[in-house]
């Protein structure tokens, strides 16, 4: 199966009820694992210290009322009915919102954007013209485009959301697994269970992270049954506790009990909101994982399965606790105390499995957000392993995986209780929600063309609720909430330093481009010996000749007969269709055999391996040569310095164009195509199959023959090994950031050649110092 074609083509998901219900079933295992395990620790975290469970039951009823309305207002109304509609061509998450804003206003953090990118199929949302007569929208758009400070604020907001998601990837596995294992405390003496819980939780966490490199596609079919079993389990236990202990607990759903709760508990009740907000942990996954499912399937799964099950579970726990006020146990508020003793062990096993499934979804989400950050130039290049050739989004990042594991073990072994873990997790969760609310208010105006009043109403209503929870979490800074702040600060520093250094390096390249007149003065031979082969010169520039090229010409005794300035860039869309992958053009006259090729990828696209990429690249240049005279059937863009770029797809999309065949044996000609064969016999045979019509002139035919000869001789990747230094006279902050911060990240990150899976034998690096 051609994964890129399937993804790039974005096949429309069938709207049949069978297809929707199948997606809804699958989403239960991927999206709702974290959210469904929240009953394990919400009540325990809420009643940790701030409030006490009294005989009047005002506290337990007030907490239940808060939980019910929080689940109703934030996950159900905000996410299911509003935020899910703000998808970026089917993709969701913090960076999807930022990507939408980058396309509807020129606020992108990507330095090498082109007008040609706006012609991509996915660039315009739902076919809506980006130029609107909406006065409010146009004012906001012009304000954002004029003020660089506001653009940086939007970028920092998106990065803070991404950092908190990464922090959640550390905290959620720790609190979920530890809370699930805490059921052991009811089966052994108090002085013994603390010595068992932490080692068992750590062992489960080590196993969980150790198997990440296998991918989830092998056991993914088990995720949905596990979560469904868990939801049925907690809802059945909830119903049992309601009818057995307190059938009138439903009255606590009235908002009046929230008022009574805050009136009685006052400051303690406000601080306990930091535990209550954990009931919606995992809600952001509904939006972040939207690309794997559909809006309707996620809405059905939450509204008709997850939401009722969670409400019943929390009501059941409240019903049980309303009849049990004994002080004989220090762990009387936990989830397992409300589970009938006869089924406690089976429930413990199911809870651990559900916690593992929920943790797996969060870890995969962390990998995904880091890949998106890296694609948008906001995170150092890391090794990304695609664990499934058929399921999009199944990736594994070794460095991040082991970092997450060590941090998880440190949190579990350091805190050893759900109270501080809950404080830490709560702050991470609510911060991501606040970021989503802020970005959504801008999306409502810029992308949805709604009025300012609607956006203000949205941010005031949901922002005030989330700010209340945020303040309750932040006040517990010294009791665990410092962890996500510290983690986010470190990751935010890494992201911003990398983004700043990368942008300064690009600006240096732009300012020091070589004049086209210099190239023309060298002549077709470039003043050096031209040998057989293809030389790929990697550059970030999309126009002009990079300064490092003159460095190559000066220091190398010979150069390849075919030279390609290759730029691999990201664009602010989730996917670029294979038919729009490449922009190909010439640099200088035809006889120079210099080409420019820009490979465009979305922030969720999969990069092909080296061999596949090489084939697509050569085939795109061949198609450009063939179609150069027939410009009526292809898009052509006019860019700087008289370069004309043609949109060319990957080899799999060349149904009526050039196709390339590489083998060692003879192959019979067919009536549909005409073969251009290399005149010399070499080890690897390369042949281009070109259509009968239209006819090619002799010059284009000769150019294709030279390209084949060069491909047969081999391909070399030529890259500049840059040393970036701050200019003399720069401030000390810039010197620290560039000379130490960016230099350290550059030395310890993967190079471009690693991202393309290029063999070291085919790579040539030339050093160059950048004064930025």
C-alpha cells in the first residue's frame, strides 16, 4: 500500500452509519483512555487536604456538582460542539489552530514561505476565500501582520500548549498507573502497601516505555475492548452504589450545591478545585486525535458512551461516600473503597490495563506534537521511526521516549502519592485548555468570520471557568504544580532557542546570496571539471544561489554534471498531496544543467526513505524537462531572479507523465510508451518511459539522456556544515543564545542527511561559519 498516496489523497471518509460507528468504536481505545481513568484519582486528589468529608455531605455533594458541570461545560459543550469544528483539513490540536491562523494571516513562523504554497489544495479551508470584506476580521488581520510582537505572542502561546502536552506525557502515565496500582492498599497492611505500590508502578512504566518501539498497531485492536470493559465496569459499579447506598444522590447535580460547597469551605473549597479539574484530563485528546477519526465519530463516542459512564461512576462514588464517614482509614476516599469487595481484584486488573491504554495514547500524542514542532522549525531534528506502514501517525522517537520514561520514574518515585501528582497533572491539563481557548477566540474571527462579540463571549465564558481552575492549581506551586512549569520552561527554552537560531541562520543565507551574474560569468562548466553524476546541494533557500555554493566551487576540484539545489521545507498545512510535492525550476541557462527542486511537506506528512525520495526527485526533474515546452497543462509560478517553478508530483502520480525504471536486465517496450535509453552500458540501468504525445524536441531528449547517465553514475548529497556565531558587538543575551544554546542543540540534534536516510558514503560536508 502506498501510504503517502493514501494520506496525501485524503480519501473522504464514508459517512455511512456503519463507518461512523466503527470509527467511534476505535476512538474509544485511542482518544478516551486517559479521560476514562480519571475516576481513579479525582475524589482522592480533591479530598487530600484542603477539605474534609463531613456528616452533612455538603462537601461530597458540592464536589459531585462541580464534576458534573465541569464535564458538561468543558469536554461536552466546548470541545465536542465548538472546538472540534476548528479542524485543519481534518487535523486537530494546538498546532492545527496555529496553522489555521498562519494561513488566514501572514503570521507564520516559517521563514521560507512562498506565494506558490498558497495554491496548495489544503491551503484554503473548506474552499473559503481568504480575502473577506468582514471589517472586524480585516482589522484584526492587519493588526497581527503589522506587529511582530503579536506574532511572537501567538507562536509562544502555541509553544506553551505544546510544552504542556509534553509535560502531560510525563505526568499522565505516572498518575494513571500509580492510581490503578493503589488498589493494592486495601489488600495489605498500611505499613506494607507503600513499599509495594511504587515498585509495581515503576515496573509497569518501564515495560510500557520499553515496548514503544514495537508500535501500537500490533496490540491496538485490544485498546477499544479494554476501555469499553472499563467504562462498563465503572458505570455498573456506579449504578450499584447509587441504588444500594443513596438513590437520591442525583439531587447533587443541581448547581445550588456548588454554591453551598464554596460558602461552607471557602478558601479550602477553592483550592480543592485543583483536584476536581482532573475529571476532564484527556479532553484535549478529542481535538488532538481528530486526524485519525472524524468529528461525528468522536462526538458519538463521547456523548453516548464516555460521558454517561463517567457521570454514573462519579455519582456512584459520591453515593457510597455519602453513607461512609468513618475515620478508621486514611485512604477511605479512594476509588477502590467504593468497589464491592468480591470484584475488587478483577477491577484492579482492568484498571491497570485501562491506565496503560490511556498512558499509551498520551505518549503517542507526545511523539506527534514533537514531530509537528520539528516540522515547523520549533524543535531540534530528532530520529522519527514510523512503526506502521499502513496506519498514519504511528511514530516512535527514541530520545523522547527514554527521556519521558526517566522523568516518569522520577515523578513516581519522588512524589509517591496522587495528591502531588494530581496537582502537577492538573496544571498541565488546564494550561493546554486555556491556550486552546485563546487561540480559538482568534480563529472564530479570522477563520470563521464571526463577530468580535461571539469571540469575546467564548473567551469570557470558557476562559473564566478555566482561569478559576488555573488559579486553584497554580496556588499549589510548592505542592507539585512546579513540575509542569519547570518541564515546560525547559522545553520552551529549547524550542525558542532552536527557532531563533534557525531563523537567524536563514536570514544570513538570504542576505549573502550569490549573484546570478557571478554564475553566468563562470560559464557552463562553472570553471571546474564536470564529472558524471548528480550532486544534490542542500539549502534552506527557495530562491537565489546560496553563498555556500561559491565555497564549493572554490574548494572542490570537480563537480557533478547535473547539480540540483534541493530545499526540503515545511508548509503550514497538515498534508501536501503527492501530486503537489515538488516545485522544480532552472537556475541559469539550460546548458548549465542546474536545477532547483523544492520538496514541500505538511507538519503531519511522512518523509520517505532515501531511495524512494531519490527516485521521486529524479523523476520530478525528468517530468519538468519533458513538460517545459507544454506549460498549458501544468501550473507555473514566477519567482525572484526570473526562476520559473513548475508544480510536479511524485513518481506515483505521473500517470500520463515520465516514469523511471531502474534495473539490471532488458525490458520489452510497450505500445503506450517510448523509451529513452542510456547510450552506455553501466552497472545500474536507468530508463525513462515518456508518453508518445506530445512530441519532445531533440534538446529535451538529449537533456533527459544526460540526466539518465548522471543517475546511473550515482548521486551525492552535498551539505554545508555550518558553525553559527553571533556577530561582534551583539548583546550578551544573543551571544549566549547563539554561541552556546543554539550551538549545543545543533551539535546534539540529527542532521538533514539523517532525516533523509542518506548513506554516509554519499555525503559530502563543507564547513562554513555564519556570523548572525
